[in-house]
C-alpha cells in the first residue's frame, strides 16, 4: 500500500505520536492511502484535492477519521460500487470490502483499533436487510 502523508511525513508522524485526530482516504482497491492531521486537511475531498486528485474522486475512496481510541468510518456507498445493480448487495459488498481495506491500512500504520460506523450512516443497514430490488 502506498501511504501518502500530507503535508509531509514529519507532520503526520508527529500527529501520530501525540495521538491527534487524523483523516484518511483509502482507495477501494487498497493500493493508495492519504493521511493527514484533521486540522491540516479539514475534509476528505479537500485532502484528495491537496494531493492532486479531483474532489469528485471521493467516490473511489473509503473515508475515516481516527486516533488511538478508534476509527469512525464515513459509510457512504457510491451508487455504482462494483457495478452491483442490487442496492442491498452493493452495500453489503461495500461493508465487507471496507472493513478489510480499512483494517489493513490501520494495521500498516500501527493502529490496532475498532472501526465504528457513526449512527448517522447506519441507515444503509436498513437497505442491506431489505429486499434485493434494483435501485
């Protein structure tokens, strides 16, 4: 995994050592991650733009905010995720893939923490438990 530390390695390593909140985007394929102090990047799409991506690329990345107490996952499944036509199956695949990719990323930077999906994003679980109709 290629891990980009923004604005620089020293700043991110310092934030890690003092347990500051961090923001990260991790590509769906798990090959690229960008990490920054939350105050430096502010939002996930801004972090992407500051690293040469388009803000619209946000739908190609898992998004987390984390520290040593845990990781909060901004659980928003794009409507075209893996071109799965059934919304419930698409969200289920996103959920499984996200836990795997996010866990690998966190482990690779030395964080062994739980992954939490904040309540405001849990409405997607209702869809996973519903029928498999096409969106």
